[in-house]
């Protein structure tokens, strides 16, 4: 299964959840917002949101500055 993450193709062997992707990429606790195919996914739904082949996933974190 191919998922496009922040513009780069990544291959996964099996269907996975958004939370599973973050865990596999060692991004647990680092991502503040996520969108699949331009639709924002609430953090409460990350464990149950199953990604499909060809989905476009955007992962965002917030950086403070001044």
C-alpha cells in the first residue's frame, strides 16, 4: 500500500491507522495536526482512522517563534 506523506511516497505492508503511521515513523507526540486528502482528522480519531492505498497524508507540527 502506498501513502503519500507530505509529498513523499511511503510503502506500508498492510492497512494501517493514522496512529500506526505516526508510530512507524517515530512521530508519536511530535505531530500536532493531520489531514488525509485535505480533510483534517481530529486527534481523538487517529487510532481508528484507517488509511487507504493512494491517500495523501499531511502531517504538521507547530513551531513557535518571534
